[in-house]
C-alpha cells in the first residue's frame, strides 16, 4: 500500500510561515510536541502504533523536490534562505517517538524546534488515514459525496439571499483531520469546479499547487506560545510574537490569532499599532458572535473602519454556522471562513478529535488559555496558574 504522505509539500501553509519566522528569529529553540486524542475512538488507537511508526519511517526518508521548492519560491512571502534550508532538510527519526501505552497511542516529538515543529500535521493525517482505512466500507465515499452535494446545494440556495456589503467566501482547512488523501483531492477538485465563486483556497499547500488555488494560512498557537519561552517578560510574549511577525512579513500574512490567552487579554495587547498593521483577526475558540462583537468594538475604540479589516472564523465550522455568522457580521466587516473536518471528513463515520500541540519550549512549559475550556493543553499546573495570574484570566 502506498505511504500516506505523498509529498513534503502536503502540509498546512501556516506551518511553513511559522517555520520560516521561527528559523529567522529563534533558530536555536528546543521544543516538545505531544499527541492527544480528545474523544473516544471506535477502537484503541494503540493498535495503530506499528503502522504509524512505519509511515513516519517513510516520512523521514523524504526530501523536497526541486519543483516543490520552486513553487515555494514563487510565493511572495517565502524567503530564499528558507527555501535553501528546506532544500537540505530531512526529518530525523530520532526526534520522534511512537509507542502504545495501554490503549493509548503516545507520540512525542522532541528536539530542535526547526526540526520537529513540522511533524505535527503529517502525524495527524497519518493517524487519521490509518484509522479510517479500518472503518471505511464500500458505501463510505458515496455517503461523503452525497453530503458534499448537500453542501453545494446549500451554497446555491444561500447565494439567492440579498447581497451584503462583503462577499461570502470559504477555504478548506481540513488537512489534519481528513478522511484520506484521495477524498481530499476529489473534494477540492469538486469545490473548485462547482462553487469557484465561494471557494477561495486551501491550507494544503500541495493541493493549492495541484489545483492552482490560493494557499491559505498565517499563524497557529504554537507560534505565539513559543514566545512564552523566548526570554521576554511573560506579560509581553504576545506583543513580542506579533512584532516579530510584522518584521518578518512586512505586511503579508496579516491575520492574527487571538486565543492563546483569551480574547480579552489579546485585545489588551492589540493596540493601535498592531490593529493598523494587521489585516484582521482569526477566531478559534469561544462563542464566535461574542468574539466578533469584541473585535468590532475594539476597532471602534481605536477609530478604525471595520470594513477595512477581516474577521476569519475557523473553530469547528459547518456551513450552517458559517452562514449564520456571515449574516450577523457581513454588513459591518469583511469576513472569511475556514472549514475543516466538516469538509474533509464528513462521511457518516464519527471523526477523531486529535491534536499534536507544543507543550514545552527551551526546557519550560508553555500553555494556551483558550476561550473554550476543552482546548486548553498544558502539562504543568504551576505554570498554568502563573500564566492565568499574569494575564488576569480566571477560567480557561
């Protein structure tokens, strides 16, 4: 059977953008990433340990091809020295461990951050594809196609509503939890063909290149969390991370993630300077309407026209939720929607809720104080309590 990973380019765009930024700002950082399954699988994931190890062995034998490097060079915000680094990069097997611990699948990547940070997305879609290979039946993809057609029908019906000030568009954010590579290809091909006026891009760089789409993404939690361990005062880590991003990308990739210590603490740091420099904000936890209203109120206090900014929603979206949020906000600001699991793994089989998160950096714990309690991940309760105290966060 062919390996799950088809190309080192088949990663989320924000992995490349964070990778470049951290290579330039903190190339000597050391990090640890841990795999977690947040829901109950249909069978113990420990049963996949040997197959996952085999797939990671194959991953570690891969290199970027010259045509793939040329594609990365064609992206305005990717710098030539980073592509030169990728030209000699190979994953090192000694930096990642896979084992069964009872019924649990334990995966840990530990080593120089610029060598281990890119494991995350590959590990997640390797586990997903191996898992769903066991559960897929002859009718699974037929059901997936039926559900996709229902989404397309819903988009067609939605398009008959009166127009609003900003257009509706969405992107595929579903690489990490997709059903399979083959289904991901078919899905993206279908969306580009059937609803090109709504479907604007994909986070999957490999498929963006293959189907001539815009690769989508900026930053994830690990980027900001890393700055908790980069020698700045803890209270200032968000401002340090945002400033380093601005200096790296000089106006490109201007969507800031807001929920590493919660929206209120983020906005306290997101002053007029940052609000003018960043094009918008991305929501990934908590009530999206409450979050959006806080964002618009913040822009109003700063006397910034919200129609010049974009709110991007990406937290567990389906189309019904995206339509609801669009109706609520689209006459007051630009909007965008990143839809993940509901696109790439809506087959009638319950999806896995798996993550592989940064847990330590430079020998110390890091944490996320999410606006959704189930998304908090930290291995050190003392550090978590300290972080809450520093940012005045009571519950997370």
